[in-house]
C-alpha cells in the first residue's frame, strides 16, 4: 500500500503543481501541425476561335478518395450580369472562391468608376497582380481567364499560382492537365501533323495552323473530358461549358461518368 | 478568521502558502490550435422535398477516451437553420458564442426584417473559417449547415477548417463521409431525387446511417441528436437512442465477435 501512496509526483515530467508548467518555448524549431492547403481535384480547359472563347471544367469536388459533391462549378462569370469575361479556377477550391470574389468586385468597381466594361487584357493583367500580391502565401490555384479582345477575337489567358501569365490559343489545367494538354497540342495547334506526301524526314511540311469553328471546338472539349474521366479518378460527374461570344455567355451542362 | 470577503472559501495562505500568480502571465508566445483535443465525430444530413434532416451523436471524445457523453453538437440557429459540428468541441463552443452574438445583432437591427437564411449563415461561417485558416489559426471543425435558403428551398452545405465549401443533397463529415455517404446517395443520388424524397424516408435513412456508424466508428455513441428543418420550423430532438440494433453480423467477422483467433 505504502508504495502506491508515496506523496510526491515524478519529477521528470509535468507534475501536479502549476509551478512546473513550462513557461518558455521548447528549444529547436517548432513545427506547424496545420497545413493551410488541400487539393480539390478536377480539371479545366479553354480554347479560343475567331469570334468566341470556350471555357470548360468538370463539376466534381474531391478530398482524397472522397467525392465531396458532384456539382461544384469551377467556372465563374466575372463583373456582373452583362459580363463577357469568365474565370476558371482549379486547385484549392477555397482559394479559388476567394480569388473569384476579389476579381469580381474589382471588375464591377471598374465599371462603376469608368462607366465602361473592363477589357479582357486589363482584367488579365489585374488578375496577375492579385495573384502576385500573395506571392509568399499564394492562392493555390491555376486560373484561366477567357473573353473577347478589343477586335472581337477570342482571348484566353492562363496563369500559374503566383501570377505568371500569357495569352494562348488553348490551355488545360488541373488534375488531368497532363492528359488533356498533349491532345490539345495535336488537335488545336496541329503539333506533329504534316502535309501528306510533302517530303521525307526533315523535309516534311508541317500542317498549317487554322482557327477552329465553334462546333469542332465543342466536340474537342467533350472528347478531352470524356477521355480524362476514363483515366483520372478526380475528374468526372459533370461537364460545364461557358461559350463567350459577342452576344453573351452561353452555358452548357453535360453529364459525365459518375465513377 | 479572515474578515476580507474576497479571501473566503479560498485556500488559506498560512496553510498553503501565498498564491503563485506567475503562471497566469502569458509569457510564452501566443499559441494556435495545431491539432484538435476534444472531438466530435460524424455529422450526417440529407435533403428531402420540403426540408433537410441532420443528425450527430452526443459523444465528445478525448483521443480514444469517450470523455463527454451528453454533448449537443447540433445547434438551432433560428427557425430556418440548424448547424452540425464535427471536430474540436472547444472551437464548436467558440463558434456557438459567435453565432449567438450574430443572432442577437440581427434581431436588434432595424434594417433587416427577415431572419437570416441558411445560405446567408453558410456564407458567414465560410468567411470566418477562411479568415482563421489564412491567419494560420484555424477553427478545427467541419460544419454542416442545414435549413432553408432565401427562396425557402431546402439548403445543405459544408464548411471546413480550411474554408473549403461545397453543397450536395447528401453530406456527411468525418467517418460518415466514408460509411454513410454511400448509403445516403443510394436513396438520394441527385437534386431530382431529393425533390421526390419524403420526410419519413429521409429520417429513416439518417437513423439507419447513425446505426451503421455506431457499428463501425469506434468514437461514436448510440445516443444522438436529430433535427428536421421545414417551413414549419425546426424540430430538434436531443438524446435519441439507436433502436433495433442487430449485432448478428459480428458473428461472421473475425476479431469483431466472440471468437478468438
């Protein structure tokens, strides 16, 4: 019995008395137990034509192997009801939403202050600045911005998480970007396509690039996504497409496989 | 006898020595939650044609210890929104305090005549959670918001400690995301199915899922809260017991039933 009820607590670890509670920081660097990012999967894609731009994204949201929901849009109209600019974000969904809200208010404020809608080029540069402002705690998203430029041609700008951007003909982003992009290189920019019977070896003549009609582009987008769904588990459920023309933004939703 | 009232009922200095205040000073750096301590497990919710059902059990665990067995993890916000909390219980209690001050402000304000709808509440909680994660000081919860939106349609959405949000006709947090979601999605795969679902079917499905969770989630309890939100208001019941449990399945599982080796 006596051995059980010896009075003093062990002196090595934290004891019963508050006096022994450590009041200083332990030695060495402290580890953060909290990682502020996650990947919500999904993929986006944008292609431009002569007088239109198409942005597309699947609607699945994941965390790990779980499907959070089958409908979480990644495409957003930016700048109010009569807007001609669409932003797509993929990566960490909460940052994507925060980024969209910031760009949206900025484009709206521009309109109120200047009495005219913001051009895509200006909006694209502003988006780059917003991303770079958070260079050391980035928005963990890959953004694609689409619209029509001042000549009415389809315009597409793609970004990295810290704001590097360029105007392109087509771009895939997100989980299945590495699956979709090579397909686009071949089918939109005619990479590795040559004119039949134009020569041997290096004398082969590359197939001339051309702007694709809207119907072809829509089919390419569909094919790109239905293929990505087959090979990537984070892509699926639904395909949302925004087609930006001078008449407005048309929205198309098509179901994808749920598996 | 000490005649100073502030000393009455306190340890006597001549017996125990003067009170040492030194540890009350926060001399160290301010600390942020790096991991949850006392935790609640799954919250389940499912939409039906004229409302939402939401449920959570009454256990708060301290690691593997079933520490508090009568904890209410469903919060009735107003007559059109109920909030279910998974994750850290102290952060839940902080949010409860925050939300009650929000509600008081709303009720005293002259400008708004209507109650906050579930989707407004979801936006508010999203902003709170995202701000806290951006400050590297997260509120360690996953939250479901169930109720009616501004247009009186059933509304169900989720927010977590990272500020991630999503909405779906069926949602579950924690273990429920693995075990209950597949069962609920069979009953209600999409929004169209939710519009056909009756209240009885929805409640029955949620109760069945709570049972499955009790069978397999070691940090769960057979006592739970369940709430139904419709236009008629909130029907929130605490301390419901799981009924018609059958452990017959355990016989066939090695290591689960009575057999050894």
